[in-house]
C-alpha cells in the first residue's frame, strides 16, 4: 500500500460540533480542508477510511476529524492524495494555510491547525499546494446524490 499525504475536503452548513477534548467549535458554512498523513501501516487507504466513515457513520470517533465525519452537517466532497515517503504533512498544511480551526488535527506537531476553511471550491488551490511540494496529486471527487454515494 502506498504511503503519503492527503487533503480531505468536506462540505458543511453553519454548525457547532463538539470535537473531543477541543470542545465545542463553530464551523462556518462552505468547505473545510483536513490535511492528514497516510504514512502508517494502512498508507493512503486512510483517506478512504475517512470517506467510508462519513458515508456510514457506524463507528465512534477516535481522531479530531472523525467528529466531523460523523456529524450530519458535514459531507465528503473530494480527497486529494499523493504517494510520498517524505514526512511533509505539516509542509502541506502550511502551503494550504489561511482561515483555520485552531488546534484541530495537530496534537502531534507544532502546527496551529490542520483544518482550513474556504467559502468556495478549494480543489485548484489544493492541487497547487501539492505541486509546490513537488508531489504528484490525485483527486477523487465524491458524489453525494440522494441516498446513493460513490467514491
């Protein structure tokens, strides 16, 4: 299984969600971009796990991102992945940057956040961030139609 990094894009309405030890957080409507590492044993399959959790909502939360994936206000819109053996998750988070949710997804590093907000479609910007790190990004758009979901 390829190892690498990913950016998960979630669409959401205006809402408040309790995120584990971070407590209740307000989320502006639009898109949220979660930057994550897939360098563990499951590799890039981790990004697919996030999407499946959001579509089924059948497990309790373990990580910060799980709280959003389990909340009905959030829906996966796309995932951008890149295979790499470099530890560059924080570099990608800095390259995406901008409006963020402080402390989200970064309890194991010194970054201010790994969750960013955009009002419009962030895919072109995210692809540019991957390119700025010399990463060959792949995008998978996720269609949410009625009760049918395709990845």
